[in-house]
């Protein structure tokens, strides 16, 4: 049993058809699609004892399916029923499917983004950036795209730091500047929302999108979406 709510604000969502299945891709479900009541609550009965996925089958327009728990459909955290008991708290948040927001450029927002070395060769770095002006949602993330000096004009990438979180700070490993190169450059992108999608790389000195419409193909992101600006 559980409750279907809107992730932002937490309001219950009535009349949602909730399904349960084994997590594989098919057009059937183990459960009978009981709709949620006025409080967004539902309960399944007589389920087999097996690892299962619980999800919403008829989300409102422009909302994700939702999937137990706090994942973008069809990703999920499995739950296994226990014989003779009700497993409570299988709650499903629904969030809007939106374009990832452009990361603030430092001239607006609450703080400028920066990265500094924690040691001489730069193999450990700390990054901080603004997550207040355009706050991320729970199913979103940030990634650092990494290039070297010789590829700056072409925006050629040599690596990445994927999924560095939504807190606005990251401390961890980074490859040092390779032999023959003078420096490493970075692009911070907002990822998620629609899945496999990253935000704008920002504008160059000619006010054009860096690397055009081409995505990084790093961190499983094969699409670039520049429609959601920030602020």
C-alpha cells in the first residue's frame, strides 16, 4: 500500500491507476490497476511473493509515470511482498518532465561556479555552483564535461565527472593535466528531466551555443536541450 503525490508540494493525486509487475518490459501487470482514492492512497491484495515494481500508469499530462521509489520510470527500487502482511509506504512521487535548466553563468544567481585544486597536480578538485536560482528536482543531476587546452577551439572532450549530485558542491578525483597540455577546461551541465538529456553548454563570445546543438555523448547523454533557460 502507499500514496501517489506530486513531488513538488506533496499534494495527493486521486484517480491514478497503479500497477505492479516484475519489472520487465511487457504489456501486462500482476495487479488490477486499483485507482487511488481522494487522498491518493492505494492498496494491492493477493500478490505473489516476488520482487516487484509499482508504478502509475496514467499520469497527468507532462508528468512522469513515477516508479517506486523516487526514480524515473522505468527505473525503480524493487519491493518484495511478505506473506500475510501489508507492506506500507510504497509511495510514488510524480514530477513534471521538463528540460534541464541552464546552469547560471556567475553573473546572475546566488553564487558564481568555480573549481579549485586540492593538490598540486589537480588530481583532486572541489567544485561549487549555484543550485538555488534554478533548483534541481530529485530525478535530475549535474555533470562536468572535461576538455584540454588543445581542444578548446573545437570543444573536443577528453572525459567527464558524471552525476556529481544536486547539492552544489563536489569533492573528488580528477585526471591531472596530460603531458603536453597546459590546462584543462570544464563545462558544467544540468542533466535529466527527459532522460539522456543535458542542458546548454552556455554561450561563447559570439553569443552562440557552445558546440552548437551537439550533445556531449558523455554520461549517457546523447541529447542537448537548450529550451529551459536560467534564470
